[in-house]
C-alpha cells in the first residue's frame, strides 16, 4: 500500500502536531492544535479534536466513524469527512500528504502575522534571544523547586513576608519618602528592580519549559507607557488548567522570593544605604506583586483566574456576554453553561466597578494637581480636552483594528488568531481558528 493510500485509509497527523485540552470560549468548548513546523496554532471543536486525537495511523475511517458514532451518537457522512480532510489538507496537517511549498507559505504567513503584532505606536516587542538552550541547561538543577516540598514552605514564607510589609508599611514608606535619599541607593534600586523583573519573566519561561512547552523568545516589550522584558510562553494553551495557573503564577512567585534577602537586610542592617535600599525594594516589590494579581488588569492575576476557570479569554468573553445580554435579553445567552453565565456576569460588573472607581480616582487626582498649578477653570478645561482626545484615539484604534480584521478575514486565508495566553507578556503567536462544524 502506498503512502498516499495509507494517508486516506488510515489517516495520521504529521509528527510533532500537539493537541491541547478543552477550554471554554463563550458557548463553545475549543481545543488548540499546534503545528510547530509552521508556527501556527489552530482552534477546533470537541468533535474535530476527538477525530484528530485518534488519527495515529492505526485506525481506518470506518473504525474512526464507529468510535465517533458511539460517543456523539451521530454517523459521519461523506460531506463531514470531506470538510474535515479539506481543513487538514489546507493546514498541511496530514502525514504523507504535505506540500513543501505550502508548508513554507504557511510558515511565512505565521511569521508575518507575528511580526505585525510586534509593531505599533502603543504596543511593540523587540525579540532579543531564544532562551530554550539556556533553560534546558539549567532546568535539571531546578527540578526540586517544582515539587510541593519546596513550593509549600516557600509560599508560606512569601505570605509571611507580605504580611510583615503590610504591618510595617508606614515605617517602610517613611524611609522611602524621606528626604536626602542616597543616590547610590536609588541607582541600585533601579538596577535590582530590572533584574527582578527579568527573573520574573524567566520564571514564566522555565515553568512553561518544565511542563513540556517551548519558549522561543525573550525580549523587550513596549506597552504604553511601560517598557519591560517579556517572555513568550504561547504553549500554555496546550497545558491542563493547573499547569497554566502554575506557569502564570511563577513570575510573581519568583519576584516575591527575590525580596527575601532584602527583608533580611532590612531587619538586621544598620541605618544607611543598605537599609534604605532594602526598604525601597520591599515596598515597590510587594506593591508590584499585588498589582500583578489584580484580575481586572491583563497581568498575571488575570491569566491565573482565566486559567483556573478554564476560559480562553475571560475579559473579552465577558464583554461579549454582556453585549448579547443587553441587545437581545436572556434568551441570547441561554446557550452558555450556567456556571459561565454567573462568571461572565459577575466579572463584567466587577470590572466595570473597578474601572469606574479607578477612573474617578485618577480624574480627581489629576484635577487637584491641575487646580493647584493653574486654576479650577483651566483644570476642568484641560481634563475635558484630554477626554475628547482619549475618546478619539480609542475610536481610531478600534476602527483600524476592525479594518485590519476585515482585510485579513478572507475565508481561505483564515483570520489569524492571536494566541496570547501569557502568564506574563507573551508575544502573540498567529493562528487561524477553523471552528469546523
């Protein structure tokens, strides 16, 4: 029997294709499929995933159809097979039925989509190096830190550290905000903070690599107005929820562990540069970790919550849920799981409350500052002008994104799917999402 005959009678996916577990995207359960040769991630439904997971070259089409009918109580007809194999052929996922030129085209398209995601006035990424060899070299020595024997005592220690900082917040703040701070302490604090942020990103990458994912990129990210390191950990979509949560938490966990030496300095050092430095690192380090855990900002805490709930994109899906609910009433969201209706409704309301509170506090602070520098009239005028400019900028960016989605949304090309599973700040990896029926 020839290779082509085997491909169609006993289908098998190309070596290296990885199938991820199910995640909920609104009303649908979806699975991610990774093609490492081309760099694409695809989304498929549970029925397609069921068949793809069994395409190992040992089952005939009749056997696949029988297993499918037993589980889904539905026979696969010629049109269903034609649709499935058409999708597999377009994505070049079948072993023995690939076209090198088409594989090269898919790889080039994925690279182009990823490059577009790295450019922009408000958001950009600059890759620096591929850390995979480095991580593979150091991981064997770090195996013990991924065991509960290390994690539980270490977690208890950092919780005690956070409690100590909270109890001594006024004392630490007095040192940091006091006048005549040594220049050496300020410079050292900046360097150490950047080093901790870099360790934070490496922790995401090491956790991802430990769980079997690839980490292809570490670099610098510009997300207005922040410039900081990032680590690309797109493979977390292929992990179980528990491992996704662990990968997301790894960065904050390591950032807090890195504060322990400075806690010792603060406790035992004499007043001076070292104690001033320790106070600065402890105060800003715990503040940064606390902000990172806020689930309404797209930081580690948000991704931890999304992963724990096994949802693809909690915020986007919550907005979609509320949009459908407000436009069409309860019947339009009847297809959601009961649990997800509660989650999306609660998160949407809570994020709105958080956003309004933050906006009010920001406007109040900015108004008081402007009124002090100028006058109440000019403070209101400046704030009104700023509001108009912000609304105009948001509208412009929304229209530009909508136009880009329309331009890229041709049926054959498939709309690139930005997989941004980050635990931290990953570069998005493009991937079409064929939700074949």
